[in-house]
């Protein structure tokens, strides 16, 4: 399936259920894509898997989400201008139902790999219609129902009620586990729907049409005139045998079957020489084709020289078992022909694909397949062995082929450019995500994560200020460094200081200690802010002991460090706009700074307040006695010697 379908799902699920629900669904369905490209093809089972995941997350049913996805697509494709195609398809909703197959077929130019379902309007009345849905995908019938409901409401102002009359090979609602997508050869979903809506105007103007008197006086139609006007025409009798054909149909048959005579074509059953590519699974008997006169058929001419007869019993209803119907149901298909869109025979030519409508001609008492070759451009024309003068002189067949040839290369160039732009956009999104992550990392290195997230949410700077009753502030000063008298010595000092501060940064690996700032040779950290931590003194002490060991292990010549710690209340908040910093204020900060400045190399001096919190925790302390501290007078301090595990 093309990415546009998944784009619609992503957009509306994120809008109506939230981005977190969408991300959960992607993870649950093991989808590796975070975004989808409009013209890229994705696995068919991706959408049902997303519906299953969303069903498990929200509690709503699988059927609900597949129906919802169908509605989302109708709302979404208006962004691409496809709503204009729907509005132009017909005056009435029944007109649209008749033209759905043709609309899908026209989209093959834009979406060449599209595997669209087949929709057949089987019957219409004043109260609605009966529609037959056929698809090679399982699990998408509810998606189709959602599309129909939304189209009827948005484009025709109709309240559509859909009832399933018959169903074959469809996935039942409420299934659990991933949807298993099976190929068409194994099974085909066939669902017959009853659509209830106001269809009176359509029936009055289209079905119950009363011919004018002048039309009643027309002469009987001569089949020769019909075949001369339309050289691509096949006439069928009630047994679906070919009674006559246009000149170009016979020429094409001979070209593709040089070992057979034209007389073997006339009188044969149509399915002995053609394969019905669309609508898929159509049974070619008179009653069925008569009901499908509004449907566009695509018949592929096959080479009967290498054919095998498929068992007719697989196409028979239990009600039909006489010899005549058995003969009608014989279907001859080309042996070993892949159903992948390629139409080639042993001569290297592509098989011709005829597209048209079945008309019942009362004068002939026959069904006439009025068709024309399905050709996109000149390359395809040569590929099936035809020339421009073989096409109908009237109509637009020749002009369309020439226009297709002229615009095909332009379309290819446009598609390539769009794909290139899509790739560039995806790379830009990835690059933007990468920049965002780097920006977040830089922001979190300047500010604590909780504070940064509050500021990103629009919190005023003043509102980030908080009071903390108990924290432990750590100051560490690098000693022995001299800037020197020349540039070389100054560079050596910078390199050494960077090595020391980097070593300190590596030791702050838990959220219990936060690096506040570095000023000159001084490193400042805190435990207990901005995340409240009742064990702030222990974590500060552990960090200080690790730092002493690590810096000693650096074995830097003449370089040492002294550390001071004090515990108490502080006020913290963000200061500045251009380069905002998370700063601490209060006497506790000043006292911790004095503990460091009055300390000694490779020693940790702590205040009595910090010592009181560590004494009963197994830390080894040595009293230094009373020390004269600037601005504080005499203070009792301690040396922190070892931790509980040392």
C-alpha cells in the first residue's frame, strides 16, 4: 500500500488520540517508520497491525479502527485535490458507485503499483443499492465501509447505512494477534453489501428513463456497421460464446496466436481466449454479465497454445450443474503466467489488454463488449504489436497515447524529483532531531533537567527560585597551576585544568549531585538541589573522596586539589537570559567556600554541621579543632578521611 494511506492514519490518530497513543501503537505493531512517504510502498499488513495495536491500547474494537482509518483517508485526500475527482464522478451517489473501478484505474498513472479492490454495483433501487466488494487483501472490508460512509456524508450529504449480506474469506472483527495477509492465489475476500440511502432521484432520471418517440422509430442495428465503427468490439451470445468481432480484435488475435486460425476465435467461449483481470473472480455467464453492465471490464488476450483448463467446478454454484453451464464455466488461462501486472507471451510481445463496458443490444439479442486497448504511451503500443492507425479513428485513443508518450518522461522526472525532495526532507527531519538532541544536551549541561523543562514550558525565571532547607555544597580548588609569562605556559595551564575538571565531571554520574559552575580554578557542586535528597551529606562526602583519589591518580606534577563541604539551607534559581545559569545563594554557600579556602592540599575539610550528619554513617573523621575562618571567626572543622567502605 502507498504511504498516503498511512499518512492519513498518522495525522488523525495523533490529532484525535494524541501523539503518545500513536507512538505506543507504532511500538506495539513493531513499525520502524516514524513518518511515511506519499509515493512509497509499505507492507499491506501494516495498517491492520496498527488497528490491532490501537484496539489494545484504547479498548475500542479492531473493526472500529479499520472503519475509522477509511474515514480518515477520505478527509485526508482532499489535501491532494482528489476530492475534485469524487465530485466530478457523478451527480448522484449511485453514479459514484458505478465509477469506482474506473477511478481506481485512472490512478495507475500516479500510483502504478496500486493494488486496488474491485467494486461492482449489482443492483440499485429507490432505497439504495447492492455492492459487491472483492479484494486480495484481508482485513480491509471495514476500511472500505468507512470510506463509503464518509464519501456519502461529505460529498452527497447522505446518511449511509451499510449491512453485510454475504462474506467470504473476510477477517472477523475482534481478532487477536497480527493480521496474516495472504496472496490472492490462496484466497480472495468477497463481500456483498446492502447500502441504504435515498436513491430516488437516480432511479427516476437514470433507470426509469422513458425514450423519446423519435428514438422508438429508429431502424434495427446492423452488426457490420457496429464492427466497422468500433474495430475493437466483441459480440457475445447467451452462452458467452463469441459470435462476431471487430477487425482489429481479429488481427491482434492472429498476431498473438500465429498457430491458430481466425475461425477458431469465432464461436469459442470468451474465456478460452481472454483472462479477466478486472473485476477479479468474475463468473462469465449471461445473468452475471447482464447485472454488471455498468462495470468496466479489463480482458487480457492470452495465447491458447500453452494453456491448461482450470477445473470448472471451482466456479460453479450448487444450483448450476447442467452440461450447458459446465461448458460456459470452462476457463482457459495461460500456463505459468505470473499475476504481477506483466503481460508477455512466448513471442516477446505483451498481451493486449482490452478495457470497456458490456452493452446489451436488444436488436442483436447479444452482449457487446465495446472496448479499446489499454495503452499508456508509444512504448506500450509497440510492445503489444500495434500502431497508431490500428486505434479507433474517432475518440481520443490516438491523442491519449501521444500525450502519454510526451508526458511520461516528464512525469518520471517529476516523480524522481519528488522522491529526492522527500528523501531530503526526511534527512532534514533526522538532522533537526539530531540538532534538537544536541540542543537538549547543551541546555541540560547549563541547567538542571527539571528546571530546563519548566523553562521550556514557559515558566518565568522568577518562578524557578526555590528554598531548600538542607543541602551540602562542595567547593574544590585546583592548586599549583600558573599561567606563566608566555603563551606556551598559559596553554599548559589550560590543558592541565581541563584534565582535572574533566576528571571531576566524570565522577558526577548520579542525579544526587549537580555541577553548579566553575570559576577560575574553583569547581562548585551541590547535593540536595534541585532534586531534594535527604542523604545529601553522604553523597557529597562520597564525591569528595572519589575526587581526591582520581586527581592523585592523574599524577600531574605540582598539581593538587583541596575540597571543602558545608551543609545548610540555600536559595536556588536561574539567573540571566543570554547565558542562564542555575545559581545558589545563602550563607551556606559562603561557608562552604571558606571550608575550601582554609583547607590543605589533597584534604577534605568539612564543617561541624556536615560532620554531624556523617558521624553515625560510618565515615572516618578527624577533628581539626577550631580554625579562624574569614568573616566567621573561630569555627570547629573536621577532616574527612575515609568512607564507610574504606
